[in-house]
């Protein structure tokens, strides 16, 4: 860990100023990823801005019937908040599928969005990684890549975004409130994370000096037909090989709204709204889900060790949609898959 | 006086338990002294080649950094390989960290940063900049396979038995036969405690070495040889060991580096390794088994072929007993076995829980399952049909073998009779259900070297048992306490056991399931000797109440020596003889004559239930029943823990564990607990252990066979066989990840 | 150097430390409370679990300075003199450990689980204890211990 200057601002304004003043300053919230990356010398900020004292710990209802979640709300508190459990159980479920109880107590809502890939090469400073060190190459291509991307990757980077929470947020059309030196703005979740292209060092579209202040969830009716299903190499406390957040609404046995987001397969939570739209008006049956899943994975490309994830993702999409349609969401404490 | 009899065989609560649940138990990195320095190793980032230069200037400039050791400025150490050979190391040239510029494997220590604080040492390591002359390396087993060789020097006499009968003809002419290859990935021991050593240099110039080791005496021996120090100057202490599973049998670079630094700086130093560095120490070797089995129509085996290749390092020939079990477990007249090595540019593999058996028996017991299906005979019946009542490998008599009872009692507890034999014939909801069985076997040896223990009775009536042996979580403290308390007729609380100190009586490193039997027997012998000493002291008193009594007439009970109606408390005897303490040391040896005729093994029958999601390939091991025949069970509570613990490790072996190496770099990439998966709580559902009665008066004086290894043997095969029964897919490559369940067949 | 103050196992503790010292290293190396274990130093094993204001955390991923003012309980602070905490006693009774190295973290984690009040079944216990790895494989016995305390508290 490189020695750094530690500041603990009391207001959002002070925090933004403290971040903005130092080009490589980083905001510290739960620390579950940043401190880890600092120990590995992957993150080497010369200034750490501890934002834990900022007033961003609340969850409140919005006038439009949604909720606004403070960036410092812990993953555990968010998962078990009555408003989230009743109105956005998909989010609650995705949160409980992630990490461990200890990590969920520390990890924050804002920090979860900013967690970095779990690619082995990104973490190992003895190897090449364009995300860690632009221009050094991608060790994972042709290397150990079982856990890496099958969609939206580039020749520069095949990393995946490891979050479970973000997969649900993508399905729920969350909005990210950020505040920076130039004021506040709102970023649609779809536009928050980005694909690696030629600049994989940038995970998202935030600008230097900006802070996430809130996540806003719009009002939905996705509280009955939903499920979050995560497949991994052991039954808990592991990152996803593939995860799927699915939610839909039905009227007269026909689909009126459907959302499907994939985790563990791309540099960002993966979703295809155009294909989802094709399911609207159809019966929620196996044929429809299968057609959708096949189309969703149509452009997927394996890297050798992770080729299996293409068919696995297709199967997982079908199963998750089936669970959602039947209103039998996968409980995260239950390991038999419904 | 509390109860003082019948402790052996009772579920006595761990005597070191309170220390462990309160945080009072201290491990190697947890000893402190005023001026302690902290050191962190720098690891090589290439796999093979030479260090051209190491630039330490920037690292030395970090505030708090005291010194950086490299091969260029290290203190003098021994020159000859022999000095680096520990008591259990394999043939070859032991690695000498920081000795010269040569790199033999990725992750080899190349420098040690020593600082006033842990943080300064850790943070300076990244500033050490090595330049290398890189040479070509080979880490890919599949590529190296063609160059397999017979190890020219055998480790501890490990070699396959001579072939018997005419296996080639038997196989060629058999009506029913199977042939297959079984591959197992390299595994890392990964005890929860990371390797560390704290060397505290005292005023007398003695290096007090708190190390993570299964053999304090082995480390002391090694350090005195390497650093050319007299034994009295090096004391190695390891009262608590945070798991080891074989990884702490040999001295690891942590203790070597800590001594190197302490010697160079004449200061007390602690070296702690990182979890990533734990992947550079040792491993279970990657192993390939080739098996051919044939049988007649009744299921009787007509031939067994088992040839294995294990990997070793470029510098040593690590060897383990992989194939011999196949000539032992079943009766068969025609057997052919072979064991070869291949060299890879990795660290030397080492013994890991049931070395050899955990890989070889997996292959044999998977093949037996395949044969059962080829014969259309129940897999358990096939094993009964081929039951071996005699050891054909060595033509010896088993001191005991209750494996039939394991089959019967295990099957009964599991409900095996309700099994529908066809693959894919049992299901519930979306799960395919599979039931599998496998057998397990492990040596029940006596320590090959003498084992010593000391018993000291104080004037207060407190008994202290002392041995240089170790308790790595296995329960040695507790069973030694039980044996001592029962033998001397004292309550458990009146006995203290001291272990893990090199200045104490000799015991071999804690491995191979020998500890309970060897140390247990030594403790018993020491206590019996103490009884005699106490009796003699009492009888020789001028006004002795034991006048005319013989030792065999005396009993030791309730803290008293009793003869007829005379009962005298130990404390009174000690007072009368005016002794502060009365101490004796006993030595036990294996009975050479007995070992010429008899041989001892522990056995198991393991039954597994898996549930496999048919569409997604997710496997859950929902039930495991392990029926164990291991002689006398000294403490069913700690014994059960040893077996269930090994079963958990077997779940990891079967489903999770493998090193993922980038062969272009020769580097293990998943060198952390997030990506090298060991089972978590959620993966372990229902484990049952049955200890079948097995009286054995020949194996050793206390009648116990060790339990450290046997629980893992056969368990992975039972799981793989259950997955076949569930899915119809034969899994011949461990670990069985969900992609293999979905997309591969063998 | 930054000044921090904690209530550590009921006692007020303050120190001047660099901000890059983790809570785990602070406990082990600076105040010599070595009951809290380092098993990976990266939040991947749970051996370093402590209770902060009654909730369980991986102390290896927390900069000590960032928890200034917090109430921290480690395994050393659980027993009341010779009277063990019910979870400690249950671990002893159920032989829920072997080498003992993950044990302090398992115990603190179990207390955190009980405080959360979310675990109702054996299945829940397994999932909500999954942040604590045990290489000796004491899992079923740990679940027995936690279940016993959970049942007793109902």
C-alpha cells in the first residue's frame, strides 16, 4: 500500500473539493474493494478521501413512488430495508447473492457500482493488463479466463463487472445521481458502466472529482414476477460465472413488461431492451424464453476456457425467466435451484 | 476427586478448546518482543532463469525499512545440499531461498524486506526491482507427459509392488473389462493460518523460533544444519498450528528467511507470508492415473493395471504412494502397477492429506464403479465379491480389517438398499439424484523412528506430559491427556500436556496419521514407567505402607496408589519422598518382528448422495456417510471432527479445487481464496460418521489407527460415482465443475 | 500520523497511527490482540471478523482511522471472566473447530448472525456463515453450535 494523504470531509462539497484537488485521489466508503486493491498495489492513490461521514446514509421514498438510496447505505441495510424487500425484492435478492454477510455490512451502494473486475490479471501486478496499466496488453486473452467476458469484450480487455447488485439495478432501470465540481447530474444505469473498447482503464462514465450521492429506483410493478439466479464455482461466497436478474409483469397471461440483465458475462451488466420488447404480448412459456435467450447470446464469443459460459448463460436466462414467470423467485439461502 | 477412569474412548472436550475459543491460543506470528522487526518476502515473477540484478535502492528509502536481504548480501549459509535436507524431504536438491541467482519456479523468494513495521516492509516490497535473464519453462502436464520417468532415487522406499500373475493375458482374454484415465488437478493445502515465523533472539544468543510446523524437531534440525549452529542455540516452538495438512511437514521459506534476517541483523524478526505466497510453497501434485480392470462374469477381478504419473519440480523428486492401494484393496491374482514422475517448473509438491491415496484410490474406486456398471452388478456387491482378507502386495496378515462391517453399517445408515441402480433413475423436482459408494484405505503405521514422551508428577499431584510432537488441530493434546489421566488415575484437570517444543523429547513430524498411535503409546509407556517409579519411591520409604507389595498388586486410581486396603494419595508420597517432581521419559519403537508378519491399515466405506440440476449442472453433495474401521477410537468427539473435516476437504477435491496456471507465464493465477475455491459453509450439508468396532491388539499398544488421512480417501470417488449415477456422465477429471457436468464425459 | 480512539472490548483506547494501517494489523501488531486472525488479508476468508457496533466486519479491509470512535469487540472481549459467551461455549460443546485458527472469526461472525436476526433454519445458518472459511472442515459442527444458540435464544 502506497502511503497517502488521508482526509475526512464532513460535507459533500468538501469531499468533492478534496477529490478534485488531487488527480489520483480516491473516495473511500466501505473499502471492501479499494483497500483490497491498495494492498495489491493495483490502486495507488496519493490521497484517500474518507466519505463515510457524509450525510448519504438514508433510504427515502420519492414523490414519483420510487426510492432514493444514499450512496453510503450498506449492502446489508439495503437488502433488508422494508421498502426494498417489499417493492424491489429483485434488488434485495441480488444483494444477498453477493459476497458475504461481513462484506455486505461494509460495502456501500455507491461503492458497489465502482467495484472493479475480478480478472486475475488485473489483480496480479506481475502480469500484463490494459485496465491496470494501459498499453501493457491483455494477459487474459489466451490465458486463464474461465471467469471472463463472453459479450462486449474487445481485443484490449475481456474483463467482467463482478457486481450482483448492479445486475438488478440495470434490470430496474435505476438512475445514478452524481455530484462533481461542475454540479449534479443524473446518469441512466445503462450509461453508467461502459464497454472496454480501446480504453478499458475506464469502467464507467464518471468524471474526475465526481461522487455518487444516490441511486434512484423508479416506481415499478416488478415485485411479484422476478428472480435473481447466480451460478458460481461453489454454492456461496464466490463471484458469478453467470448471473441473471429477470423481472416481468403479466396481464391476462401475456407479458406486458420484461427485463433481463446478465452479470458475470461482460464489462457491464448486459441487457438488450429490443429483444425484451419482442417478448411483450407473448405468453411466458419455454419457447418464448428459449428464443429470447438464444438471441440474447447470439453475438457471444468465448475465449477458450470460458466458451461454456455462452450456453450456460442461455440456460440460466431461460431458468430465471421461468422462475420469474411462476412467481417463484430463487431464495438465496436455498441452494436447490427452483 | 473427579472421575479418574475410563477416559480413553470417551468424548472428552478438547483440552485446548478454551484457549482456542477465547483467542488465547497463540500461533507463530503472534509472539512479540520489544524490538521486533517485520519482514516480507519478494517473490520471483518469472518461472525459470537467472536474476541479473536486484535494485533495492528505492525500497531501502522507504521510512522504516532497515535492511533488504538478497542472494548478493545474505549471510553465509551451508554449502552442501545435504545440509538443506530435512527429515522428510524427497531426493534432489532442496530449494535454497536467496542462495544464488537461479530461479526454479514462479513465486520463489528472491529478497526479504525487513522494517520496523509490517506496513513499511509490505509496502517496500513492490519497490524492489529485479531484472532477469528469462529461460524457457514448462508447467503444462499434458506437454510434459511424454517425458515421464522412473525416479532414480526412491523417497522413503516408496515404490509400486512387484507385478503378480499374468495381468496382460488376463486382461486380453477377459469378457468384461474397462480402461480409463483419471486426472486430478494440483491442489494447494491452504491452511487458514498463513506461514509465518517469529525469531526472538534472547540475551544468551539463543534463537527462539516460533514457527508454523508439524515438526518442531525437524525445523530445529534443518536450521542448525543450514545456519551451522549448535542445537542449543536454536529452539523451535510451535504449541499451536493453524492447520497444515502436510504443508508444514517440511521447513518452509518463512522460517528460513526469518532466521536469515535474525542472523544477519542480530535482531528479533518476524516473517509473514501472504496468501498469494501460500500458493508457492507446496501442493498436491497433478496426477494422471491409467487403469485397466477385468472381471469374470461373476464379478471376480481377473486383472488390475494401475499406472500413474505425478508431477514434481525440476529440483526434487517428490514421490507418494499412488498405485499400491490398487494391489491391496481387492483380491486379485494378476496385478501390474507403475508409478512415474514428470518434471515441471513449479515448486516441489509435498504431502497433502492422504498423499497418493487421495489420488490413486480416487482412480481405482471410480474404475470399480465403471466395472460394476459394465457387469451390471451393484457397486457395493462388487466390492464384497472381491474382498481381500490377506495383503497380497506384501504377503502379510492384516492386524485387523473390519471393512465388511463398514460396507454393512454404512449401507444401512445410508439406505443403500433403496437405490435404483440405473443412472438417471432417481429424481426430485429439477434435481437428478445420485448415490455412489467407494472404499478408502490408509496405512496405520507406527512411527518409523522411536517416539519419546516424558511424564512429570509434581508434589501437588499435577501431571505434566511433555513431547516434541505437534497438535495441528488433530487433538493430540486431548488424547494425550486422556491416556495419561487414565493410566495414572488422575482427573483430566490434573493433567497438562506440553507439545511442539524442540527441546522436549523426540517425536517425528506430525504426519501420515501416525501421531495418535505413536505419541499415545509413548505417553502410555511414560505413565506406566512413572507408576513404577512412584511405587518404587513409596515402597523404599522406611515406614512404607506398601511393605512387601509387588508392583503388579498396585492400582492407580483417584489420584492415589492403592494396594489392598492401603490407599495413599500421590501428594502424600511426593511429600514423604521429599520430591518437587518425579519425572521419567519413555521411548516406544515399532516391533520389527511383528511388522515382518503383520500389516495394518484403516479402512472406510463412503456413501454419497448428490443432487444435480439437470439443466444447469450445479452439483450439491447433500449427504455423505463415512463408515470407518480404524481400531480403537480414543476420543469419538475429536475423531468425528477429523473424519468430517477430511470429508469436507474431499468435497473440495471433488468439486472445487485446482490451481489455474497460465502456462505461458508458468504462474498460478488464482492464488487467492476468492478464486481458489475451498468449500464454504453452504457447500457442506449433511455429514455422518460411523466408527465400526475393530479390536486390534497387534497394531500398537493402545490399539488405535490414525484418523488424519483416511476420511478423505475414497470420498471424492463416492461423489464422482454419485454424479455418474445421477447424470449418466462419468467424471474422470477433478475437480468436477458445472461445465464438466454439462458438457464433458470423462 | 492520525489519532484514533476506539472503545475496544469495553476499554477506551487511543493511538497515533498512519492511515494505511488496517484495523486487523492495528489489533494484532499495535495492541497485541492476536485473537483476531489474519487468514488472507483480502476479505476472502473471514478469519479477521470482528464486531463493530454489534455488526460483523472483515477487519482486514478496514483502515483503522476510518472507524475512529467506534465500539469494537474482538474474541478477547466476549467472555465474562471465566464465563464464556454462549457462542464460545457452544463451539466448545460441539467441537466446532480443530486447529482453532478460523475460530475467533467464526465466533464473532456467529454473534453477528444472531444479532441480525435473519437466520431461522439450518440452511440459513449455512448461507449466513459462508463468509467464514474453515479448512479443517468443522462446518457441520459450527452449524450445530450456532443452531443450538439460536434455538436457546428463541
